[in-house]
C-alpha cells in the first residue's frame, strides 16, 4: 500500500488548486467524449441501416450488423477491466480507443455486408473498453465521496446520445452518406486520444515478473458464456423459436461455460473476475440492481418511440424529442443525488427512492392507451426518468466503493456487464411479449391480412392504411406496450426490494471543506488520485 501511495503521489504533481481542478476537468471532458463515442454509435447506425442495406444488400444478415457489435462489446468488457487492473488503465484505455477507431474506419470502407459485420465486431471489441475505462479511470481520479459531483455530466452524455443519436444519424446519412456515420467517430476519437495522452496521469501498475498471469481459460469460458446468452436473447422468438434446438443448445452451452468459468475462477492465480468481490453485499446488490436498470431502461427507449409514432402520430424525429421528459428528469435527478451524496456522504436512500419511482413510472406507462395525451405520457416518462436518475450512477459509485483500488477495473466491468446483460434480456423478453400481443390483437381485430401489415409502421405509413386497419393496429400497439411495461414494472420490483438491503458504508474520500469555498470544494475531488489510494 505504501508503494501505491508513493506511485499515486508521483503521478499527480503538486499544483495550485485551480490548476489541478482545471486539469481534472480536461481529463473528464476527454473521458466524456470517449463515453459519447460508445453510446452514440448504435443510435446513429440505427437510422442509417435502411440506406446501408439499399447499397450493400444482404437484408437477411441485417440484424448481425448490430448483433456483432453487441456481442463483441459484452464479451470483451470484463477482459478490458482486468487488463486495466493488471497493466495500468491509461495504456489499456488508449488501446481500446484506437481499436474502436480502426473498426469505425474499416466499417466506413466496407464493400459488402459480410465486411461490415466483421468490422463492426472490431469496433465493438474497442467499445467494450470505452465505458469500463471511463468508469475505472474516474474511480482512480476521484474518491467516491466526491464522485457524485460529476454524475450529472455522465447522465447528460447519456441523454445527449439517446436524443441526438437518431437526429445526427439521419442528418449525416441524408447529406453526407451512410459511411460518414462511421467516419464521424474519427475526429471525436482523435480529440479524446490527444487530450488523454497529454493530461491523464495515473499510477503505474506493478508488472514485476511472476506477479501477472493472464487467466486465458477463464477469459475463454466467460466469452463463450456471454456470447451464448446474448445470442439467446437476440435470436429467441425472432430468428428461432424459443423451444428450437438452436436456442436450447445455446442455453446449454452458456450454462456449461459459466459453471466452468466459476470453477476455474476459484483456482486461477489471477482470475478475470475475482469472485471475492461478490462477498461484498453492496457490490452484489448493485450488480443485481444494475441488471434491472438495464432491463427497464432499454426496453423503455425501444417501446416509447414506437407507441408515440404508432398511437400518438409523432414523426420519427419528434418521437426522439418526446423522450426529453424522461431524459431531462434522469439528468436533473442524477445531478441532485450526486450533489447530496458529495455533501453528506449518504446514499442508501437513493436506490430505495429510485427503485420505487421506477416501479411507479413503469406502472403508469402501462396504463397508456389510444386516448393518452402527449402531456400525460410525458409526465409518466418523467417519473420513470427520475427513478433511473437515482440509480444510474449510484450503482456504479457504490460498487466501486465496495472494492479495493486494485479491483477497480473488474468491479467497473462487472457492473457494466450486468447492466448490458440486463438490457439484452429486457429488449428480448419485453419485445417477445409486445410482438405476441400485437399479433394476437391484430388477428382478433383485422384478420390475417391485417396481421401481415402490422410490422412496425411509422406515422406516415399508418395514415395510408384503411381506417379500420389503422385503428386495429393502434389498439394492438397500445395493448402490446401495456403488456411490456407491466412486465417491466413487475421485474423492477425485484430491484426495488434489493435496494432495502444496501448497507450504508461510508464513502471513501473527504467531503467539502468547512469553509464552504466553492473552489476548495471542487478541488477536494480533483486531488483524488492520492486520496483514493489512501482511503483504500
């Protein structure tokens, strides 16, 4: 520990408070750009996909453009976290950015669908290290007590990606061509690389011979297990029936691989995910809560625009803007919760309030029907957004506070992985329920011909349908979203219950100074490179 303190002290030179504060803000700005790269990519590509298929063909392989990226991201996430713990986060993080940019450039140059899918996998491989790197580096720089100060910034980046992604993707595709949906990452990534190379200084890891052993078998088993789970949730009910041989085989492979992974991790000298971190009650609970936040959040982002376009008559662009009540509420609440956490060091109440609001928001959204106004649905979304705002960053903060500094990377990657897997399950299960309900309702109201026309229709296409079919489709979508959000509310109850068992463990790091000086208060977060080591 003394060596770690000495390294941290050397890594962060003594500077006047204002200069140090500005330095950390520059680092955070670069980290937020990298975070934006990871979150924005799929949002932009979604709107460009019709144009891509029109030029490259390969419609039957369309889903793999997204699946390849998602698989590579999920499978590589825990490995990036472990590599950062072993070899130092700066070099590993910069490597992840470079791989992401190489994948982006290659994807933009793809000449057929097969090349695009392969290059998207390369891009996803780099993306797996971006989110983990951001969270782990923030964990190194800023002690948990001060980290809440920056929650609003991270929530703002998330909101910007969700709202701006479809708008930017449509604009780029219409005016510059779909290839620039990938090329746009290059200047942003170059800025982040340059800034981080110059201003980011972190303690170097001990790489003495014999002390670092890569757990290849554990990494392979975990990769196979995660890949199988994601494929099950991606293909189940769409490409293959849930009871088909392919899905059953994938489930068997996934379970066997994960059981084998757990066994290997108990024997490995330097495991990919040290199982001892799950001995912390808070860390385990934050992983569970993070899973359900991912389950609910991505399901809501998928079905709310569909409801707004099909039932409320919004355009594709407006449906993105109509998510503002949820996203602004999430950002504002996250900022307030972060400030209170920094000032008081208390946080247990936030997962409880957040879990309750999330359940309430989903239940309210489940009550929407063809007569629900945009104002009413906006209020319901604001309730859900407030719940997620209390949970989004608090889960990561408490998880990181529950482990030692040497495990910061694996803790960040494990928490991110659980949220990613939650989103995969949420989209798959809520999507299957939604689709089944829509098809049943259409068959009952409009017959088989209407069912064939009931693929996701936008407002313009919907207006061209006969009135009877249009009304049937609107009722069917309303019924489908009711079922999906009711399921989301039921699942969110588990996360709400888990929040009551969180233990109020003091956050590491000092709070604001007694003088109340704004500059000093901010600076107490920026000197964290030393404080976080000392606290651990």
